[in-house]
C-alpha cells in the first residue's frame, strides 16, 4: 500500500464511509475510548517497554511487524490539500504527543466517521473542535509555516482518517522510528527534495533548521545547500522555507533512492 509511487492516500476509494465504519468497529474493539486518550495511554506503556534491553528489542520487532501495513506516511502540504478535498467532516483534537509533555495544542486533524464516533463515545466531550474545509486549509498552511510536518494515517483498513501535524521533540512517530527503530510508524513520503545549485544562495540555515530528518547539509566547497535524498522524507518544509525558490519536490520513484524507504 505504501511507497512505490502509488500515493495511496489520494485514492478516493480510501475515503468511503463503509471503510470508516470498519474503522469504527476496530475502535470499539480497542476498549471503546476516544483514539486520542487511547494513543496517549498506549504511548506511556510503550516507552518503558522499548527502553528495556532484551524485552524492548523483542517488543520493537513485534510491534514494527504488527504495524507494517497500517503505519503513517509523510506527505507534503500540496498533497495534504488534496486529502482535505477528498475528505469530509473535518475536526481537530489536541495533539496526543504534546499532551504527553503537558501541552494542549490543536494540531491533530481527523475526518470522516471520527466526528460521529467521538460524539457517540463522548457525548459530553469537549476535546473535539469542528472546522470547515476552508478553515482547516488555513490552519494547516499555518502549521506548515511553523515547521510542522504532516503525517497521514490509516487504521487497519486503507481508510484515511487522520493527519498529524507535529514536530520535534514531541512527535512520538518520529521517536518510534529514529529512537526505537519502528520504521513503519513513520514512512518516508513519495517525494524527495532537490536543490537547484544555480539558484541556491547558500544561506542554508533557513532550510536546515526546518528539516527534522537531518537530510540537509552545507557543501562548504560550493557554498551551497546539499540534500541527501536517501535521508529525505519528502515533507516539503524546506521547499516552502527557501526564499529563493531553489528547492523543489520530485517523485521518489524516479530517483536513485526510489526503492529505499
């Protein structure tokens, strides 16, 4: 489903309501609690398990296998806009990653059947905010300006229901991949960023500080920015940050790292 240039999250079939109802049944099996609360509680449980040397290694391998078909994938803002056009009933919740750090910031976007599901489970709940398509597009544009990367998520079935907008040091999916080795929690996007060396002015600090994946370096000989496409996740934050328009996104599959995810 992920990778191979398919852009599965742009398939209109993955937004069908019957898939959402299948997701609803999955949620009910997961103790009948709102996803935000469940994720926060699970993350508190996973962290200490992952840190234990032998048990942690076994648990990491098992969990990475378990999520191999349902993990999240980085997408750029331009594809997020298309996801928003394909989806309906947009709502936002406080970011569960930030909640673990004691902060409450509404950057976790849900859509489809989630609105009805939350209302059914938590009829008096106040965590959910309903937003229009125009409002959420404006919000995610601001998230992008702030340097938040976008992570699209399915659950068990290919039904797309959630886009996390997060950053370091909060993002649990980032830590899951880079600290605990759970690569399927945070898959690389379908793009990589490339620098036009003729346009780049070598300021680099603007784009380097936006990259959460350590893919951008300064070529001290050419005095230009250099992007390691093998390390690039295709989030596009460097593209929107470059004041000279020197960085663009290209499809990963047409590059030498097309099969390296």
